[in-house]
C-alpha cells in the first residue's frame, strides 16, 4: 500500500472505550500530530466557514467529535454545564411549561425557578421514579414543551424509566432532555433510549481532573434533527457561551481516559456502598448499582453528616464531583436543596484511590460518630 492511500476502516463498530481513545484525532498520515493542537485565535481569515472565534474552533471540534461519537450523536461544547442548561431552556416558548425532577442538579432547578419568576416559563417538579404520575402530569399540562430528566438524579440517585417517559412525551409532541452527567455516555446513552437532547457538565467525569469548567449538549446525528442543532448552536454563538480552546483541549484529554477512570471509581463505589450498608452509623445507602456516586444517609442526621465531612484526611469536602480524587458533602447544607432530601444524606463522589484507604478514612470517622 502506498503512503498516499487512506487507512482501512475498522472491520466492525468500535467499543466505547476504543472510541474514547480514538475519536476526534487528526488523520493517520505522515507528520500529523497525535493530538489536535490548541488553536489560540479569536478570528479567522474571511470568507471561510468559521470567520470569528464565537462560531467555532478546531480544538472544540475535536472534543465535540469525540463526545458525539460516544453519545451516538452530534455535540456542542459550552463554557459550563449551566451555559448548556440555560441554552436548552431558551428553546422553550414563552409561557410554556417544563416538567422536571423534584430532585435534580441544584443549578438546573434554580434556573427553572429563575425563569419562572420572570414569567418566562412554568416549572412543575415531579417524583421522577413514579412513571405513571409523570406521564399523568405530561398529559394534564397542555402547555408543556419540555420534559427534563436526570437518571440517576442528583443527589438522591433515583432512576427514571427513560424509554417509557420519552415515548409518552413524544406522543404528546413534547421534547425530552436527559442530563447524563452522572451516568456518562459509557454507562447510558439517552439518545438511543429515545431522548431528543443530552446535556453534560463536562466539568465532572468527562474532563475528570477537577481543573476544567465546561459543558456540552448532544443531539441526534446530522440529518435527524438539524433544526434543533441549529437553534442550539445559534444561541451559543449569539450569547458567546463558548469554551476556551485550552479548556476544550483539557476536556478532550480527560475524555481519553474516561473508561479506565470510571471503571476504577465505579468498582470502588460498589465496594464502599456494600461496607457502608453494614455500619451502624448509616441508616440507609443510596446507590443505583452503577456509576461512582454513593449517598449514605447517616442515622445522626445533619450533625453526623457535618462531623463526617470534617473528620477525614483523604476525602475532600467540596461541592463538585467526578474527579480522580474522592470528594463528599452533606447536600442539605445548601439552603435551596429540597426538604425531601434527608438532612443526613452525604453525597460521595468516589475517586480512583485504593479502596482500602478510602474505607479506612471513612470508617474511622463513622466509628467516632457512633462511639
């Protein structure tokens, strides 16, 4: 084969772990770099496809190609997860309503409340685990324009029946969004389950090292729903909710190891959930059986939770999650957290450290609570 001939295509579809490593790379040609360079520019030569820095960047494009391939669609990168969330909400017509989980990412619920306070839309919060009740709410709301789902929910770790809910919503002409931050595209691909839009805080597992602020939206592949893609990109371009090239490069580098990080973190989480369930200081353990988030509910309530997050040396008390390091917080310390979240619920974002060290650190604190 001559050097000018194109490389052969893989004989079959690639596994997600391989896609995470290979998607969004430069072509396999002599002297091509292994990685897409960081393109630091605010403007481009005229009459091309990009023209200006708000409209596109080759470094974003590589990240979007890789994440889109993992989710089975077309991705758009944003400056933060909240920039992605609010861009989606901008698609909802004025006066329309959004049905969303009562337990969800606080930023998303706050954005809904803010929009409602300004008369922009109406928000109805539901128990997302009660499929029949959610469908009834969809059917009863003639103004509903969007069903917002999280599964697992943050921080309650509840699971929604995405196929059933999307099917019911589509029968009524209602668009469906799924926040896939906790599951990641390696554990769940909502587009394949019927969802219209997927949103991520790429700050979390995708970038994975607690050093990037970024978000992303994924819609079905080109030719499926180009109108929605165009509307979302148009809002991003107009509002300027774009990531920096360096952030996009870091997020793509993080994505390359998502599969190995998540595999280790999830194995740790499963083992910690098992051990936590046997500790007398723990009244309940919320764990959906996959992923790397565990939420023990301490029998001693708020005081016990506050003690726990102060009494460890490895676990870091912080509000974010999804990094290589293990972090935790008592969620009801936030005033806007719903009263239906137990006072003693501590959300653990389990990292990739040795599980024995993580457990020893937790156990010594729990033992002191129970002493």
